[in-house]
C-alpha cells in the first residue's frame, strides 16, 4: 500500500506544513526533484523503515558539518551515519569518548570507506559540551559555514536535518524544537515529559531568552557566529551546555529560529541523562545573566 505522503515544493513550505500538523515522517520535499520519482523514493524508504527518503541527498546551500558525539553507540552509529548521508549532502564528524563497546572502531571503519566522515578519538568520557566545542573548532579550521549538533540514537529524525540547515538562511541558530507548534515528544513517560517541560519553563523564567526549547540537542549554527562568542568560557555539559550556548547566541544579538520536530525516545542503548546533568543545569541557569555579557567577542 502506498503511504499517505504530503508533497511540498521547498523547505520553507515544509516548515509551514509541520507547524500545521503534518508529520515530517510523511513529508516529501521536492527542491528540484521530479515529483513522481520523489514520491516513489519516499514510499520505498518508508516501507524499509528508513523514513521518507529523497531521490538523492538534498544539497545544502552552505558547506556543512554534522557533529555526532558517541559513547557506547555501536548499534546506532552506522545506521545513523548512513541515514544522514542519504538525506543531506554533508560531512560528518564522529567524536567518540573511548567507547568500551567498540563504537570507535566502527567509526574508523566508516571513515576509511568514506572521505565525508572524520573521527576524533578522546580518552574517556569528557562530556557532551567539550565534544561539541571540539566539533565547532574543527568546523572553523576546515572552512565549514554551518555546523550541526545531532544525537546518534535516532532521537533526532535524519529527515528533519535538511530542514534545519536550509532554514538557517536568516538565523544564526536553528533549533529542532519539541515545544513550538507542530513539535512533540514520542515515547516519553509522564515524569520525563514534566521534567523536560519544567526545565524549559524554569529556564525561560530565569533568563528570559524567548527560546521555548532551551535544552534541545538538535541544532544548526552559523560557524562565523560561533567564532564571535567566547567559547573558551563555556564549561557546562549536557542540558546545561545546550542552555548556555543558546543563551550566548541570544546575548550576542544573533537570531534564533525554532523549527518543530518530533523527538523520539531512543530504541537502542541507554540514555546518557543523569541526575548530575540535571543538577548542573539547575545550578547554572540563575548564573547565566551574570556570566554571559551582552555583545560579541572582541577580537
């Protein structure tokens, strides 16, 4: 049976459709593709449980790097890398923190087979924040124009990645948001939903950034905007890192756009969320107004 598909012309129309209630897992974005061929490719992808695959990877208007931090993601890494490259013509940086389950070796094998993939090995669990900061630094060194954050566990749908990148034309930070119209979470129990919503409400009340999903980890940054922030001063990890980075972007006067996504709880592996990470975010938020000055870094 042919799946129920929603066809749109471009990524601006895709964003409008998702905000109006269309499930992005049934969205076909043409962007120059033949509609008949695009429909057929999407239907095949859905039938294979790979989502609405494009006829060919979407071309990003900017040179783009996707950073994937990993720790014990051996079952997820190869499928997520394949999915990202199927949906978007991009390069990928895998930052592995010495995974004892062999994730690093899988990353090396993928990189040896594909020049679009780079691996950074680190000794031990050094944290999500430092992994992304390392990715930001490499993106600047190698002349990328956009750098994206994305989890390895399919919580962030690979078919939403091209939408984030394309919609960064008028915002220095694009957030894949669970808490704007059209966004939601799938597979969470009531306690986790309340924890996440409470953390975001608390953050909005304390720092007034105007962002609804401050803890989201699915993001696209302008690399040149990141270089105008004082990244050396960022020490937070986990949720706190995401909160601080978004706040630094806002305080520097850059634009932020939230685009709706459906966040799906991981199916394979264990969540990296911990009480320590939650407490760090709780303690950090009240300090941010004093820690992060207005304006951009002076050269």
